[in-house]
């Protein structure tokens, strides 16, 4: 489970893009906040389950938050002011039939390491998805594979990507956008929505709360923090999650200005119980 939001510059108080995400994971699972320095990508990279061929260039340094056992990242921001995060979605295609491949979190990290714009991040995610596929458990010690949606942003644009196996669709954000644990791109939703997922009970209350925050323009960092700490939702499946098997274990807000480095605020734990701290890239 996860909730992601983005507001482009015309909709924000500071006049720059704001990106936010709560990462909901199995209870008690630690996430590591790490700085991944730039490097020459001239050798195969071992992702969580599979090797990925190098792209032959220099990677972009990135601040990432990742589950302790996983190579991939739940969310992060890189030196080029690209922010990215993913969320679990279910579709008509059963992920349990897929062989091990890249996880959604692997694709987030690869996009951050290989992209200098949101459009490039879309190309990285979708090209790797088509080449390697998705597969493998997203939970440690359990067979729990799933597909992902992605939200990526830079100082001037943002995109949503939704996937089902190797199939994907991307949509550019016009002003603001919220995503959660369901398909939301209209054409993708019509063709791929899981027919029995109780989205109206476990997902839509959170998604509607995110829409309300974004609609109350101008969007600002304090408002996003308050939202990510909130318990809007049902049965513990809230924005700051406290469900029987899931909880919010990391949170991030990124300000992506047109000039200058990004500003990043992180909570390394449940945001309703943990203070957000501002972190400089490279000094995680």
C-alpha cells in the first residue's frame, strides 16, 4: 500500500513542483535512507532478483529510501531534481504467475539513477519493464508479488505510469495528481482493473482525501505533511497506515525548484509518530 501526490508549480504556494509519498510496508520492516553516489555504469547491476545490463553512461546521485533487504527503492530524489515513487496495484493479470524479474522498487531506483527528467524516467521504467518484465515477491519471507504504478516528477512536469506485467500506460499530469493502490488512468482502468479488489473500501477513501488536499490550492509543504500524517481511510487502511498487516514505514516530501537543488523532508517511520527532518542530498 502507498499514497503518492504531486502538484505542479501553478498549483503550489512556493511556485515549484511538490512531490510526496507515504510508503506502506509490512509491520516492523525497517527502511534505509541512503545516498547512492554517481558512478560509471559500465557493468551489470544486481537488482533485487535479477541482473540488469549497464546503460553505458554515468548515473545520477540519488537519495533513496529502501526496505532493508531490497536493492530497489520505495521512493527517492536525485541530483537532477527527479523524484519517483511506486505503489502496489492489482489488475486482471495474476502476478503470481510471473517469473522473478524486476520489482516496482527496482524500477524506481533505476529511474532515479538513469534519469535527468521525468520524461526520461518514464522511458527508463517502460523500456526496462518491456525488456525484463516484473516479478518476484515485494515482501521479505513471503510470496507476495504485485504490479506497480509510478509517479515521477521534475521541476516542470510529472507523469503517472500504470502497469500490468509488461503492459503499461503513461499519462502526463496537467496540474495535480494523486495515486494510490488502484488503477486510475481512465483507459487503463477500463481495461485492467481487478474485478474483485475492494477499492471503494480500502483505497478510494485515501485517494479522495489526497484529491481534497490537492484541490485546496495553493499546495504547500506543511499541508502535505499534515495529510501524510492523517488517518483518513477505513479499517486502518489510512493515509498514515495502521492496518493489521501494513503500516507506513517511511515518508518523503520533495520540493523541486526550477533553479537550485531539491529540498527533501523525510520521516523514517510512521509520520504520525515521527518528525519530518530536512535532508541534503548526499548527506543522508
